[in-house]
């Protein structure tokens, strides 16, 4: 659970271009929100 929270935290901090592919697949909705 902690790992999941850390992953989300770093995903929000890092720019979309630096986002790891597995994170983009795990959070497709979040990726759409960032593109908006």
C-alpha cells in the first residue's frame, strides 16, 4: 500500500514525459487528466 502511495506521489511530481510506461498503464485516467 505504501509503495502505491509513493508511486502516485512521484507520478504527480514528475512531468508526464518522464513518466514510466508501467505507471501510465496503471493510471490511464490520471494521464488523461494531465493531458487536459
